[in-house]
């Protein structure tokens, strides 16, 4: 899945990054590809553009990118390690409804 300029702009806004320099853009592209790959491996295919499922899919990708961007260090404070329940519910819904017509 290629990261278009429009999708990058939305991702930057979601991550509250004003401008992505060369290094930061490269990292965001890598994290975006990783997030899309994660969802694909979880059984969630990319829905068609403009569908309600696509909005949920994009939010899940954004969440995964922001989470990975914020946690680039090798060590985490284990007191803060907890999964976002809203993300889990969205991902589960996408997985459970993947065979429905969008």
C-alpha cells in the first residue's frame, strides 16, 4: 500500500506532526507499511476508498503508526503498557465483518 500525499497529510495531522523532514517521512512510510501489513496478516484487507469500513481501517492504521512512532525506544515503562480498548474493538469488528459487502 503506497502512502499518497493526501494520506500522508492525514497521518501527519493525526500524529500532530507539523512537517515531516526527509528522515521523519521515511520513518512514517515504514511505519505505515508495517501497520498495513499487520492488519493484512490479522485478516483485515484494505476496504474500498470512501466506504465506512475504510474510515475504520484508516483509524486503525493511524493508531498503529502513532503508537509505533511514540514508542521507538527499545525499553518501555511497563506501568504504561496497556492496549487501547477502542483500537481493539475496531480491529475486532473489522476482522469479524471482513466478508461483508462494503
